[in-house]
C-alpha cells in the first residue's frame, strides 16, 4: 500500500491576498489624502492614484521575476547587484561633491538631499531603496557561506562572521549617511541586527556587544539632548531640531514640530471610527506619502488604523513562517532580513506620526505613495515567494528541495 503525496502549492496565495488588501488600502488613502491645497494645480487636484496603480503593476511584474530566481541564482547575482547599487550611491555623492546645480538633470536635489537619479520615462529612482534588497541577499549569502566553511563553530569564527556582516552593512550605511539620510541607514542597521540574531553567533559575543551599544547609544542621546555642543560636526542642525521637536513638539510647532503636532491632531481627531472617507480636516504636508497613516487615522479612526496594523502583523507572520518552514539557510536568513526591513519601516513610520519616534523620511510599506519604495518592497516579496516556489515539501514524506 503506497502513501499518496500531497504537495503544498508553489504560490503563497496568502501573501498575495494580504498585498492585494494593502494595495486597496493604499489607493483609498492616497485618493483621500490629496484633497488638501498642497495638491492643487490650477483648478484641479493632482491625482497620484493612477501612478500608484502603475507602480503596483510594475512591482507585481518585478515580484514575479524575482520569484523565478532560485537560491543559487540569487547568490550568484547578489554581489554584482550590491556592487552596482553601491557605485550608484557613490555617484550621487560625487555629483554633490562636484557642486552640480540643484536641478541637475541626472540627479536633482529634493528636500535638501541628492538621493535620486532622474530616469527618462520612469521619473526619480532612489538607489538606497534597492540597496536594502541587495544587502539582505549579500548578508544571507555571507552567513550561509560562512557556516559551510566553518562547520565547527568557535568564538573566533563567530567573531569573524560578525566582522564580515558589519563591514558589508557599514559600506552602504556610511554612503547613505553622507546624503544625508539617517532613516535609511537605520533600516540597514535593523536588517543587520536581524541577520545577526538568527545567524547562530554565540551569545557570549552578542550580550556584551549589545550591552555596550545600548550604553553608548543612551550616552549619545543624553549628550545630544543636554550637551549638543559636544557633538558639533557629528549631527546637522536640523537633526538636533528634530530631536528637540520630538520631545517637545508644541514648543516647535511653527517649524520642526509642525508636522508632528498636525499628525497628533489628525490621528487624535479620528477617535474610534473616524470622520469618514474624504472627510479629513487637518492639513498634513506629505499626507499621501510619509504621513499617509494620519489620513487613515483621521478618516477611519482607531478601528481603521488597527485593521491596517493587523495587515502588517499578518504579512510579517506569513514571511516568518516561510523562513521557518524552509530547510535552506540562505532563504531563512533572507526572510529574517525582509521581516526586519518591513517591521522597522512600519514601527518607525507609525511611531513618528504618534510621537513615539522622531520624524524621518521613512514611508509606510505598500501604503505610502512612491515609485522606488513600492517597487523595492514588491521585489523583496518576490524573493519571499521564491522560497515556496522552488521548495517542495510533502506531507507524510521527508523534506526535500
């Protein structure tokens, strides 16, 4: 008597359904957010919804392409993609160092930073968004390759792995900080920490390391708040103001605290069920992108905001489960990096709108309007989908690739 094999579907339709719901939320929120005066051109409002649909379509195609890559192919292209993206970041710094005009056709300056390339027909493309993908891939490759080479772990081999992961992350993080873009650099660090935690490095190394980092970070924050003159040349003036306006936004409500005060008023006024679709009243700059959560909180209240947060919890759970189910360490490390990237984006973006975190230019994944960000997020989802697409697991049978 033979036991029948039941294969698990190659496509994770649960993740796809979650993304479809997020896309619906995104289009509704963006449409409603653009009613304020900042989006008026002449007698008509700008409409970002068709562009967001366009980027979702392009992102879906990109996700499908990434899904078709198996682990060996991803490993082969990871260093090349990482290197190309690093050089593109270096190119932006070179253009800025050579003092090209702010409206230089190849890399225009926006909001005080030169972080984008102008691509004909595609608009502005931000290399930092794609570096997140390639960093995850390279960290996963370095970690899995290290464990193949060092079968018998020692403190020395673990410390060597820690150094390699830190260097790989440090290069793009430093390039990003020079733009300056502290928010994206923090995303890189979050990805690094997640991979370190699941890499198997001994806690004899990690506990002292994290303790020292926590103490140093606390001391630096204290100095930045109470003795900022000691950090001259380390932080820019506007970064100090962001810290102060985060701690006491009402005293800075006319400049650096303006966005946070309006965000708190917008979300707070939504109360339990919100004011209703297209009934937002509080003026919020960039409400279609970085501050789109304020639109959701104001118009759909605590209930609507909770549903959106629940969708993110569901997506993170689905990606985590995918990483735990696979027997391929490379895939597991990548899933850990993807979870860290999405979770940090969500925590930072929502946190900054309710005063829990300082304001940075980090969008809400899959919800905020944006080309590069949405495309990059869809590509990492394609990588997650590739895990099941290239991995067969049978019930009543041993796992096999």
